[in-house]
């Protein structure tokens, strides 16, 4: 869908209408700002899903209660729940090479759930349904950005097959490979994890009981995230897996016949949930950590994966991006009320000051985990096991870890 018209001048142009960009556009509704949303893909506002149990989106996000509150404030959480949202009340983390493990439970911190597994297509469709009727928003989809030029009072954005736009502020929400970030000349620090993530949906012999499971192995990490199909109960048999392994191992796993892959996966997971009885199409993608040195430059600001991308180990990538949305929307609304330019460096610096330390802390934590669970000598593997057992037996520390992972500070 492409809504054109004569208007080419906006207060804010958002590039990228995925999870983060769509949330940004909704978060600025009723702000008084004239908005445009640009994306290379057409608008996706069809929430209907195939009733076939295996018809899951390979891309899922582990949404925290804090991110759920944002979706509620945007008016889209109910529509997401009416489709497929899978709450998880427990999390089990274990060391493959030993006996160390940690069990987290939502009830320990008086919460209904630790988080929610949501297919990205459901989240995006729910938001796009609202976007198409948003009065202060022009959706230019599909089209791509070809060039940009920052001037003193505006940024000019050249689009494919559409007149150029001008805006006071350009928000890049166009993903880890962000064309806007490259066109604007942002400097990034990045490195390969030397791992690839294999993702797919699998059906297990035993129910998942709303428990997210993760096993640390010397050659990678394997996670089982509970899903709920249209014809399944809450404690269903479908899970989304994320299996992080070295590239050679990933190539070998991707080449296996389906039945052999299921047997291999069952062995790697120590048959947590019995036999793997069904599986969807597999996808693999390289893992790379990336962080922009600055989140804003001239009249361009980065959010979500355009600013930072991390290992999927803790499932926090989407939540970090949604936290960016919350903070930046708050600062832009405050600037609008005060009559300030949305690209005022003082406004964007407040956003960066609030988000950069948190994002860096999560990235450092994930890098630490990755190094800790690389192939290590026996004494260090023994210490890892002891550490897990110690945390599991120390309620105060474990409860604090739960609260941090949930993005809340429950009492």
C-alpha cells in the first residue's frame, strides 16, 4: 500500500515499519507532529493466521512485561492476544556439560508471567492495522530510500518512485543492516560472534507447560520457546527453537533430512520434552554484534537494531528496541509541547543518555556469556556449574535477575 498525495514536508519521517518502526509511529500518535512512515515492504495489516499448527512465523520475540505495557498503551495488545501469544511462567537454564541449572518462576516475584513469546508477523500486523487509520500519519509503502542530505533546518530524503521528502527529523528503524545509518555516515563498532542461529518451530512429544528452556553447550546455545497454536491448549506441544552453533556445524545441520534433524535436535536437547515429532522449515542467519558509536547525528537518530544488535541468547533484542521507542517518544513529545525542534541536540542527547548505557550493559553481558560458555578447560566448566547452583540456591539474587530480565522492578 502506498498513500501518496501532495504532502512532502513532515516533522518526522520514520524509515522502517517493522516491530520498532511501527511502534515508534504509534507512540507519536496525537503528538501534533506530522509523520511519514517509509518501508520497502507493503503494509501488513492482515491479522488472520493459518489454523495449521505448524504455520508459525520463524521470527519470534520474547516480550517482557515492560514491553507488554508499551503494546497496551499503543492499543494493540488485545489484538495480538486474540491471535497467538504464548505466556511463559517458568524458565529452566542448564549446563550441558555438568549438573548446574537455574529455575526461574514468575510466582517467585508475584507476577503472572515472566514474558510472552509472540510471532513478529502478529505484532507487526496488529500495529499496521492501527497505523492505516492514524490521522497524522502518511504511509509510503512500499518504497525505498535512495539518498539523504542534512541541511541546517531539515533533512531531504530521496525515495524510489516518489517525490523527495523533507523532515525536521529522520528516525532510522530499518534494522541491523540499516541503509539510513550507512547513508548518514554513522560509525559502528561490530564483530562476528562466529556463530549462526538456526530457527524453526518444532512439535514435541511432551507439553512445554509454559516453560522456556535453554541449554548451554560448549559449541553453542539451544533454546526452546513455548508456542501456542490455534488448536492447542496453553500447555501445548509446539516450541520455537533458536540453536546457536558455529558456521560449519550450522551448515551440516541445515543439510540434514527433516527426520535426522529432529533426532539430532532431540539428542542435543537431552530429550527434555521427549521425541521431536514434527518441524517446520529451517532458517539460518549469522550472528553479529553491532553498536553505533552515537545514536544521533545532525538530523538523524537511530533506534532498535539500527542502533544496536545483540546475540539472541537472552531474547532481549526486541525489548531493547521497544525501550528505545518509549524513551524517544517521550522526549519528542516533551520537545513538541515546549515548541522545540525535534532534532535539537539537547533533545536527542537526553534519549541517548537514557538508552545507551542500558543497551551497552546488555551487550556486554551477552558477550560475557558467549565467552564463558565457549569451549573452556575443565576447571572453568566446574566453576560454571558451581556458579549456576549457587545462584539457584540464593533467592534474593535470583529474584533480582528475574526482575531485570522482565524489565520491571517488582517488589
